[in-house]
C-alpha cells in the first residue's frame, strides 16, 4: 500500500472519528434521549465538541514534535475544519432553533451576556481561519502571512474556554480542565525550540 493511500485512509479515519459525537447526538435525538431541554442539550454538546476538537488540533503540533512524527501535521487541517463545523452548528442551533431568527433578541444577548459576546467574537475570528484552510489560500496569502493569520487560534481557543466557563452555572470543572490544557499547549509553544523535543 502506497504512502499516499495510507495518508488518505488516515485522514478518512480521523474525520469519521471526529464526526462520531455528532452522529451520536443525532441518534440520541432520534431516540428522544436528550433530556428535559433538548435544544439546550444540543447547543451545549455541539459547542463543547467544537472546543474539544480545537484543543485536539492545538495538540497535534506538540505531539508531532515530541514523537518526531511530522506527518501527524496532516491531520490538523481536517480536525480544525470539523471543529469549525461543530461551532457553526452550535451557533446555527442557537440562532435558528433557540431564538427563531429573532435578530433583535440575538443582538440584545450579544450586548448583555458576556459569554455570548465572547463566543460571537471567537466565531468571527475563526471564520477567516476556516476560509483559508485550503492550499489555494496558502498560495494566495503566502506561507508566512498564512501562518500569522492562523495564529489567531491561540486567541480563539482561550476565548472558547472562557465562553464555556461563563455559560456553566454549576460545575466549572470541565471548562477549567480545558483551560489548563490550553495553557499548557500555548506554554509549550513559548518554550525555546531546543527544549521542545
């Protein structure tokens, strides 16, 4: 089996794995197993999985360096795009199903509820990253500009954690755990290159 075939199979396997939580959520909805407030459950689950996959995407580069497996970098793009997909579904469910496209109420939420303000800002920062996650965009922007633009993820991931923390009313442990992981991943990138491996 050629290396290209293996890479293709790996990308398909990674993509399918990333989509399993969505398929499970759809199945639970079909079974009527989403609790007393299914809309809130769907919005929360989509957002949490979007954040988790952003964190997984941030993990790929350190993992590739530590394991000395640079080919791992190839899975970063599909993971990031699927994370964006979850976040789009998270936002779309809030806008279309929770708020019924009531733009006045949505705008009021953005202005008055800090977790929504931060979440919307993070989403707006994420859009250009998703839009330029293709080879043609890399060529058009140039590798250096492309890398600088995609460093926005170092801001977006902490904003996602803060969005989640402010949303949670009782158990803050999950967002705090994600926050620690994000800080460790960002801290790793600040280490001198010689100490990273």
